[in-house]
C-alpha cells in the first residue's frame, strides 16, 4: 500500500499534528511518502524520515506559502498520482479538512475525518471516527480503492523509527484558477502554542470576571508550556480572541491535560474537551456541572487558587 | 442574487446520545432536533444579505426524511423564501454533497452557504465536496463574509488567527461564528412560513464509498478526585505521579 501524507507547516516548522499523521501512516504499515508545501526549513523536511516517511516531496513554490485550498488540492492529487498512492493521510485542521474534502472528490476516494485509531483491516478497511462532537464514535468501512483519512489529534503516537531523508522537489502544474480565492493577508499570533496542537490547555470562563484578570491564566500556561483557551461567552464578549473559544461551536481540543478555571461546564463546552486525557476543574461553586466531567477538582476562588497553583508548579519544577 | 443555504437536522446540543438496534441506529427517543448551529449562522448571514440587497432570494435545502420538515419550516420562519427537501436519509457526506450539487446545478446559485460541519457526524467536508463537484472555490471555516458586487471579502479562521480572502461569486462557504448572530423567528415569520413553498425531490443515486458498521459510546468517566484549596501542591503531585500528565 502506498500512502501519501500531507504535512502542514507553520513558520517553516512541521506541525506536530502532521508528525502524528506520518506516525499514523507508518503504523498502517505501508510505503509512506510525505508531501510538504511552501517554505519549510530543510532540516525539518529531512527529519520527516525519522518519523516514518521513506520519501519526502517538497513543493516549495512561495505561492504555496499560504494555504490556498484549491491549489493545495491539486498539488496533493498530482502527488498521489505521481506516487501511485492509494491512501492520503492528513491531520484534521482548518486547512487539512477542507482540502481532504476536495481531494477525495477528485480521486473518487472514500473519506473519513476525525479518525481516532489505526484502521482494522481483518475484514474490509474499517476506521473509527469521533462523532456527535466527542460524545460517541462510529466505525465505518471505507470501500473505495482510494481512501482519504483525516486524523484527530492523538490518533497516533509520534515515534522515531528511521533516519533523515533527503527531500525531492515536487513541481505541481497549477493554473490561475487554483488561486481564484485570493488570500490577501493573514493575521496570526506568532510564537504562541496553538490551541489545537497543545498538550496542555489552561482555559478561563466567565468566572474570571474580565479580560484584565487573564494574567494568572497566561502565567500558568507559560509555565506549563500550555495554550490558553476560553469559554464561548468569553470570546463573544471579546475578552479573548475568537480562536481561543473551546467547545461545541469552537475549537475541539484533545490535550493530555485541560485545566478549566471559572467555567461552569455547560454541555456545549464539555463537547469540546471531552477527549482530553485528564481534566482539572477550579470553580468556586461545588455544584458546578464541570466537576462531574473532571478527573481532579478544587472548589475555591480562582483568584486565590491560581496564584497558589502557579507557586506549586514553580516549586515542583 | 440567489443564495442557497444547506441545513442539517441534528440533535439539540444538550441531547444525551444513545443508540439502538445493536448500536447501528441513533436513538431519537426524547431528543429535540434543531437546525445545526453552524448552519444556523450561515442562514442568519444569508438573511442579513437578503435584507441589505433587494431582489435577493434565499432557498434552504435539507437532505432528510419527512420528519425534518419542522426544522425546515423553522428556517423559513427565520426568513428564507422557499425550501427544498431531498427525500433521503443523509447517510454520509458524499451522498449529501452530491444531492446538494445536483439541485444547485439546476438553479445556478450565486452563493452556497452551510455550516462548517454538522454536529452529528462532524464530517466538515460537505462544502468542499460540493465546491469540487460544481467547480467552484470552497472556503471553510468562514467567520466573516461581506459582499461587494460580484466579489466577496471573507475571513477564514485558521489555527491561532485568521486569513483574509477575496473571491468572486459563485462560491461555497462553510460558516461559523461570528459571521452573524443566530436569529430567532418572530410570530409573523412563523405564520408566513406555513405557506412558503417546500418542494420535495427524490434523491439521485449515489455510489457511496463508506458504510456504517456500528456506533460506540465512550467509556464512562471515573469519579472526580477533590483537592483542598488549602493544599494546591497536592494537585501538582497528583498530576505528576498519578495522572502522569505533567
Ligand atoms: C448551540 C450552543 C452552542 C454553544 N457552544 C458553546 C461552545 O462551543 N463553548 C462554550 O464554552 N459554550 C458554548 N455554549 C454556551 C454554553 O451553554 C454556556 O453558556 C457557556 O459555556 C458558559 O460559559 P462559562 O462557563 O464561562 O460561564 P458561566 O456559565 O457563567 O460560568 C461561570 C462559572 O464560573 C464560576 N465562578 C464565578 N466566579 C468565580 C471565581 N471567582 N472563582 C472560580 N469560579 C468562579 C461560577 O461558579 C460558574 O460555574 C453554547 C450554547 C449553545 C446553545
């Protein structure tokens, strides 16, 4: 089986979720080729070999620095054809998922997104997907010869299994039509740990009382190497940027550790965090529904508990 | 201008999810169904565009059996002009997208809006498949959409920020907040929705590439361990040694 993995990068570095996609493809036991687009550091490209890619393709045209959905689609389709690939693996993301949709249509492939585990291949080709916003799973058979699999975070463990591979240049044939949707500019937080990628998330709710009180949340996040998140009302009122909004209608996270401070734990918020490995809840109301979904809880005032927690983390370092 | 808004009919966000028939069917017992929250944002934005541009019509489309009609009527009450129901179970993304594309081809819409994903299967791919089938750009997740003649200015959310785009009509967009605020139907809307046209069409045959084998529920969560606010250091120790996440 020939597998192509579409890897995404940010600021020249391969995204961790994409390394998971390489690890996933490697776990499937096929012949893995990784494809990166736009400007990526040479060392980063080569290192894909370590995580399981036998071959690394690089379409380095600067026009591909922005994630233009149609241009990415056609680049991937051409790479699939060139490599005779049966399966495309990628990480679910704001770029990966829309691109996967178009690629699958072009190839006549079966598609599954939000995939959480390696396929079972004893009878057919069956993948497990997260559905109902984390409240359930479904097992679906992918019946077509070609398949597109978009994985959810933590579907595979990143492991070093090989050594560096020298990248091969890949030059797709693209037309103006592929750039019809023109990206004018990008506004992006730099240097921050991104919410969908983070292993630890520190999240604040309306209980934080105002944007001026986010200092301790940010300090704790920094200490832990965590991303910051928030509940929907917090981003609705504009206390925090929209891309930090976690939940049913926001970002779905699956970190190792989710720390929720002053968030009541409404079912729509829980829908975005229920695949976290460990959940810590800090809330002054012992009846807050979030405690029922938590692994560890502290009943207390955030403004009292957070400074103590920051000190304890510092002391434990 | 003609706008198509595709809506899903999904369990209310507070629903408990259960399955029947040996875990092969969703248990709709006691479940309240709603317009998908992301689709609801798309609909709200479409209505705003209609209100600001005389001569614009908004059609809603749902792929679903007859029991989705109250959900469709709600979209009409919110302000859509007419509706189409493709009479079939929405079994998978490709199936649904193909039905949408077939209908859209016969009309020729300037703008096709829907949610970034449905909240039942969370596929997040219908907009892209429709775009590819119709040979139009598809953009998702779109958090801002402004029209300027035959051009649109959009913002697409990306990890850690957003991307600002320009694209010519027609195109397909998967929408999310804060593109518009959800609209609540008023009495006049509810009354007029009863008589607005709702056309039922039969589906086109699609060779689906996926088939459901079964559903599963996640394992039940263990009990929460409480730590005293006077002993916060204990939490750090537990996270390190017991949960092993620090
Ligand atoms: C269709 C739909 C989709 C939705 N999608 C989302 C979503 O994606 N994400 C989301 O988050 N919400 C979503 N919501 C909203 C959700 O229902 C809740 O309203 C929201 O999550 C509540 O946010 P909160 O917990 O910050 O605020 P509140 O519910 O107001 O809770 C604040 C909490 O802070 C605690 N508190 C107050 N002061 C302190 C203090 N000093 N120290 C410690 N604790 C304190 C209180 O005890 C309370 O539990 C959605 C709702 C709907 C209808």
